[in-house]
C-alpha cells in the first residue's frame, strides 16, 4: 500500500473515532484486517490502529 493511501486510511479511521462514528471505524478496522491478511509482506495496518488507543509515554 502506498504511503499516501496508508496515511489517508489511518486519517479516516482517526476521524471516524473522533466523530463517534463507530460503525465506520469498525468497517475500517475490518478492511485493515482483510488487507493485512491479503498482503502479508506489507507493513500491517492493525497494529497502527490499535496503537492509536494507547497513550504515549513522555
């Protein structure tokens, strides 16, 4: 997946979560799982989606 597409994908997920559109966020998460399964050699998306829910240590 090209970086620009990956960035747009993650931004769309972030926006859906921010807006409280959990149905859309779930659709995006399922699409990420499908992508990860179909493209095992690409950098996986799901760890990035999961990582958005953890606070970073300062």
